[in-house]
C-alpha cells in the first residue's frame, strides 16, 4: 500500500533533483481504478522485463514513493476522483519530464483531441500489448533525449 507524503516540501525537492537511475531500472506506474486492468498491465510489463507499480487512484500515485522514481506512467482517463487529465496537470508541475501514456475504454472526441493537443498517446481499451510496449519503448527513448 502506498505511503502518504509526510513533508510535501521535502518531497518536491527530492523530485526536482531527479533520479539518475536508467529508465530500464525504474518502475512503470499503472494508474487505473480497475484491479483487473492493473494486474494485466503489470503482468505484461513484468513479462517484458519492466518493473511496475500500480495504483487505483491518482491521489495514491501522487502520495507514493513511485512518483519520484517512475520512468513512465500509464494512466486511465476515467478515475474515481481525479481524472487522468487532472493527474497530468499535477505531474506537469511535479515531474514535468515524466512520460505519460493515456488509456480509456470510452474516450470521447473531446478527450482524444485534448490528448492530441498535449502530444500524449491515448490507447483504446482493451489495450493491444504490442502497441502499448512499442509506445512505452518510444516514450522511454524520448525521455533519454
């Protein structure tokens, strides 16, 4: 279970310093309110050689140590409280270089347009494994440049 941040000031300092660990050794965060989706994606990531951490809510990810170390975040647009787009706005302040991949089972035209305007991929659920892994590899390569 994620641990809450005790000192937000210290947490922001730690995140702004960055993590010099290679992306291939850092976890991929999966944020989705569906336990089955989280399990399936984490199993896929693990079988492809990635480490993963998963969260049922955006707020849980924001309070977790994984926020500081994640190499990428795969985020469902429709979450219980904070939406995927709202999480992206927070991450733009906390971890501006963190690559994001959005996913949704029922993305609206407006949501697709917003993801496009942010230059972020939006995958349709059910997510095709090869597509997800290719986009993830691309995002991690872009993060190194």
